[in-house]
C-alpha cells in the first residue's frame, strides 16, 4: 500500500484524492475567470459612463455654438455678436466636432 506521511492509502483513496485535487484546481480557475470578468465589467461600465458624460458635454457645447451662429446668421430677435466672437464660436465648434470624432473613434477602434 502507498504511504503518504503517516497515512496508509489504498488505491481507491488515490483516485478520490486525485479527483478532489482536479476539482479544486478547476474551481480555482473558474473563480479566477469570474474575477477577471467582473473586473472587465467594471472597466466597461466606467468607460461607458465617461463616454456618455463627454458626449453630453461636447453635444451641449456644440448645440449652443451652432444656436449662436444660426441666430447671428438670421438676426433672430435682434441677436448681434461681433465677428471675432462668431469666429471664436466657429473654432470652438470645430474643436468640439473633432473631440466627438476622437471619442467615437477611440470607442469603436480601440484594441
């Protein structure tokens, strides 16, 4: 009979012990995979929240800039801004559009 330490084990106990060790190893691997998936889920949730926040901020700024430019173009209700202010708004609008495109690009094509 094989002997481990002070135990005398018969062949049936070896099979049971090997099966229990395999089961424990598989359970540890499953727990590790579950922890990885939970971490990945948290990262995705954080990125999604950041994307929504940036989209709302950039979208609001873009909407405001375009509303000012359109109001200036049609002279809505006597709306009148200096040309330099309109140029600054137009530049900011281009920057916002570039920022939104960068966010979308990084979200879609990030490896």
